[in-house]
C-alpha cells in the first residue's frame, strides 16, 4: 500500500528565511507526487506536481520541489518565505488502483515569524 | 467561474441526527471524492465516484453514505451510525480515471455534532 510521511508536524521560520518541508513516500512504481497548501478553514490548493521528466518542479507562489527516487523523497522548498506563506502543507502521492486516488501525508503546519 | 461549491460552510447537529453535506462542481469532471480531515491526521478518503450512478467506499466509509445521481453533484450523508462525526469535510473532483490528474477541492464544511 502506498503511504506518505511528513516528518515535521510544525515548522517555524523567520520571514525572509529559506524553507524546506520534507516528504517521504512509499510506492511500488514511479509515483505521481503533489504538494497542496491549505489556509485555515479553507480547501486545498495545488502548489505543484511531478509526473515525469525533470526532477525539479516549479510551482506557484515561488515554491519548488525536487523528486529524489533514491531517497523516496519529494521535498518542498522556497528561497525566501513571506508571512502569507503561513499555512498547512500537504504532500500527496497518486495511486493507479482505481481512478485518481490520492494518499495524503499528515501535513506540516508552517508558522512565519516577523 | 468553474469550481467546486460545498455548502454549508458550518453545520451544527444534535447527536443521533443524520445530516447531508452538499458538493456541486461545474468543472465537467467525472470523478468526485469526499475526504475527512481531523487535526494531525491529514485527509482520509470516505467515498469516491468515478462516474454517475456509481461509487465506492474509501478507507473510512462506515457511518457515511453518498449518492451520484448527477455528474455535478455528490452529496455526503453523515448518519447517526458515525461514532465521531465532528470534523472538517472536503469534497474534491478530478477529470477522471487515470492517476496523476490534479484534484480540485472545495472550501470545506465544518460539521459539529453536539
């Protein structure tokens, strides 16, 4: 069965500092990987996705993620965090079992210090 | 604008009552999903539907029921058999079968059972 682990439940960074959110997945074949962001009380918005090709993926709001097959990781990065980036971030892996099934990690809550 | 609409945003019910959460999409998507979100547990799949008049149980279907009579609509009923119904419920849709396609989310319904 596929699974996603986000080791950090909470992360606090200072505004302007760099950010890296970790994501490790378990999947038997080549995964389709996603990062979503959720503001409090809101739905999820897609930041970026990896299907194939270049392992460094660019997304919206200045985010990027790198797929590393050898480490089963898909970490999310941003060079300079803004206060508006405070939110919860979810990594997800796609399934080929039945339709488009996404398995989500437990999420990482990002807090940004002024 | 195309998107997914969940209503209501907040819902309060007494214990033992059934309650139905609405989810409507105008994206012409074939597949629709219901997720439950609890603090620190990420998103868990309740039910999904890949086509009209067909749906399958997800990981935590007990105590829930759904219908898919129209492509645009996928209502979720939380029955009195659900032992811990207080949660944030998210509806999503995607183009259809074939993993890797992006899921679009509604803004969620927060259900509180007292």
